[in-house]
């Protein structure tokens, strides 16, 4: 199998969201509006509490899933139907908004580094109105494969026969790859899937820390390091190839469905 070529490098847009959380948006911004089935990717990270303590007070979602992966720090979530959970170092919170949920995501750490990613994964048309659900995935539940070149943490999907615990409604692969110095690794990905990788530590030669790479549609993903170690967040998914209409916190297939979402939320039906 050949290597996939990079077709785009995205530097991201620094912005704020929620009640004033500083973050960098790589998918869902002007450089890369979406990468089907991925709707948004935000990186947040700071050791200054002023950058994150305001958090994300109660807000609604419909029509997609949110996958929050915490590298460092603690984050608490609650929702309108009584679910509650706590994210710690290395853990994942996977929310399926489905037909609608109101939830909050609030940091509880007041000292030290908070760092992680939030990825929005689209739901297929026939599943946009399913019941809301949560998966709280603790760090000890996520398998880590030891390679000569480093480690591969499998959040969702299949890597070398090992399955990650994250259960999605559309086929995806989500990995946290840690590469040693002067090492290389090839990650097999299904042809036709969309793939991105984000270097959050070090340098992967093909792209540097703080850059997101988007790949062509065929071949394996290859990473190589020189004098620096690398931490790489990789996600691949099968495109849905369906119409997308966004309305703030709602993602549906038609404008009428978006208007209905706003009406349902205002009428307390979430």
C-alpha cells in the first residue's frame, strides 16, 4: 500500500467559544469548513485559568456527536436529562446529541495545564433524531499498542486488530500516536475515507506542532521524526456524502430541519 500525500496544511484560527474559552479552530473555520464526516475540531490548551475557567455553560445540540479528548486537566459535564460525568487526564467524553440535548462542559481545575480536543462527528440522516446518549471513557479503558517507534492509543476504530472503546454511528478511526525520536510508523486507513492528523507535540517532519494536515483519499498515513519526539492526534472517517445545513449548535440536512430545531429548543422539547 502506498503513502497518502498531504493535500492541505491548516494553521487554524484562534478564537473564543462558550463563555470565553480561548481555543484554536482547525475544522469549522475559514481554512477548512468541514472534512466529511468531521464538522469541527477545536484544540484548547493553557496553564492560565483565565483562558478556560468560564467554560461552556448550558447550551443545546442536535444532529451530531461531540468527542472530547482530554490530554491534561479535569472537565465536568452535565445535561438536561440528568447525565453527569468527569473527564480526567487521558479520558474521553463522547456525547451523541441525536434529537436534542442541553448540556454544560465546565473545567474544575483551577491550577495547572488544561489541554485537549473537541471533535464534532456528523450523524447520518437516518440517525439525526435518535435518543441522546453518553459514553464516559476512562483512561484505563483505552487500549495502547506498543510499537518499536512509540505507542498508539486507540480511542475509536480498529488498529492492528485492536478495537477502541468509542462507539460511533458512522465508521471512524481516532488515534493518539506518540512517536519516539528518529522513528517512523505507517497507519493503515480504509481507501476513500477522509483523514486528518494534528501534531500537538514535537515535529512529524511532514508538518509541525500546531498544524493540521489533510490527506488524499488512498494509501496509508506515514509519520517520521528526526531529533524531536511527536504527539499526533489522527482521525479518519467514511464520508456521509449528505447535504449539511448548520444553524449554530444544530447540524441537519435541510434549512427546514434547522428551523424546527430552534423551535423545539425554544419550546422546551430538548
